[in-house]
């Protein structure tokens, strides 16, 4: 699996851009209590409040300089009388300032099998915001695709962080090799499902030269690929071939 060499500056720029687009979606005239089709049971206000909670939690622990697990993120529902747009705006502003100031090499806990460094959260918050920006726009009837380079890294994040951490929402009884092709950035990922486990193939290594015999492939723009992995669009929105019943096993 090829991994682009992305930086703090890239993820911060993406976070700011996606945050601006999320803010615009909140101010687009879509009612705050409008349902979010891609997040069943949530309203636009719930979506903003969820991000407020995520941002506040990350802001509180990312610059501690320790790798010990922080307290669990609160899951409190939107309180009566709280404006979720104001809450989101304040939390987003503080998050960006914190991530801008923190060294990505600074020790920081994360939930994935990744280096326990703050840079994990620069990346994670860019993708968290991008997907939920898409959700917020969907509530208004029309979503803009995630920018191709960011979406491509989002696919990589699902494969190198979410799946190895056991954060799968799809079936865990499938086995076989899957190839994902991002047609707009000419990138390919290979992942082998092994029941509850996964194995990623790094196509940049000299040893990875054998025929992979993939049993299923899914091709499309990087945005559609990452949105399918997050369950936002069906896999049949992609060009899927082979044993397509394997594909839901990648969903997170």
C-alpha cells in the first residue's frame, strides 16, 4: 500500500478548508433540525454538537505531551438551550489554534496501532471534518466530493488505522484479497481480509512482487472510495468486480 508523504501543513490546510465548508453548510439555510440522511437519527444540530465534543476532547489531550490514554470522550446529547453552531465554532477555532501550535512529533495518545504522536490528530481531525462536512451538505441536498489528495489519504487512514484497530462495522467473517483503485489519483491499495483480521500489502516494498490474486476490486474517484468505506455511499456506486460480497468487510 503506497502511503503519500503528507505533512502537518497539508492536514491543517485541509482542516481549515473543510471547516470553512462545514460552517458554510451550517449557514446555508438548511434548518438546524433537518435530518442528516447519511447519519440516521441525527439532525444538523446533532452533527455540529458531535464535532464540538470531538474537537474539545482532542484539544484537551493532544498537547499534554504524554501517551497515557485520556478520559473517554463524552457522548452527551445536545443540551437544551445550547446553540450547536456557536458551540461548533468555538471548539473548531480552539482546535485549529491548538493543532497549529503543537509539534506533530510531540508524544500524544491515539487509539490506533500508530506512533503515539500528535501528528496522528492533525490527520484524524482533517478527515473527521471532511466526512462530516459531506454529511452536513447532504442534509441540504447536495454534497461536494472530498478533495482527491485528502480523500486518498483518507482511504489509507482507514486501512492503516481503523481496520487494524478493530474498528470495523462491516462483517468480520469474510476472507480474500481486495484491490481498491482511486482512478483520479492513480493509486491502488491491496488489503487481505482474514476473518476478524486484516493484512495490508505495501506495494512500495521490493518483496511485494507476487501476483496478489485479488478476489474483488472496487474502482472510482478517491472521494467515492473513502465515502464507501465510511458507509456514506454504497459500494455499488463504484465500479466493483469479482466477489463484491467482500467489500462490506472493509467498512468502518
